[in-house]
C-alpha cells in the first residue's frame, strides 16, 4: 500500500470518526503519530494493560493485532476472507464473521490473533461509523517491510 492509499485510508477513518491507525501501520504519515488504534500487539508495548483477546484461527504462527478505537464503535466484526474477484470496481471477498461485538469500547481494546497466508489477504474487519455506515477492510502484513496493511474492500 503506497503512502497515498495510506493517507486516503486514514482520512476515511478520521471522517468516519472511528478507528485510527498507529504510526506502526502508517510509517511516514506524520498525521498518524498522535492517533491510537491499530498496531501489532508486540509494538504496543505496555500502552494497553487490559484488553480482550480473540484467536481468529488455530494455524501458527499467529500475530496479535490490537484494535483500540479512539471512541466507541458499533458492530465491530473480525472476518475470515476468501478471495472472490477483482476488477475495475474493486476487490471482492466471501466473508465469514468469526467474532462480533455490538460495542468496541474506547477504554477496552481487542487483540486479535491472526495468521497471515501469502499475498492475498485472508483476514478482515468491519464496523459501523457513527452515521451507521458499514466499513470493511482487509488486514494483512506487507511483504515489503512487514508493516500492518489495511485496505478497504466491497
């Protein structure tokens, strides 16, 4: 994901008023430095003392990703994704909800233990912004630098 896409993703989340990315997942985007939100668990250090943990699969190795919203968000889901199609209109996946909570609280982050397979994303999240609009993103690890990558999908 290039910096332009990262900036667009950040702008979309800011506009949605929901999840914010950490500098870990948006290296080089200085606007993200003051934001909390999505990071590898190992990089979050002792910042979060209390959080819920969900294992999205049983395959190893599993990598912890922490989701710490800036404000409460509704209908947060962890998704298992299977690639379906890609065309000029976007990338499409079959989705299976693995975890759902009506409210992901700003004060109680969620760590999801993901397994990343290959270059096609197999993990995702979905949530509703404060206006009730549903947003869906793939969650993957960059093959270039190992950073956390999120891309919107339909």
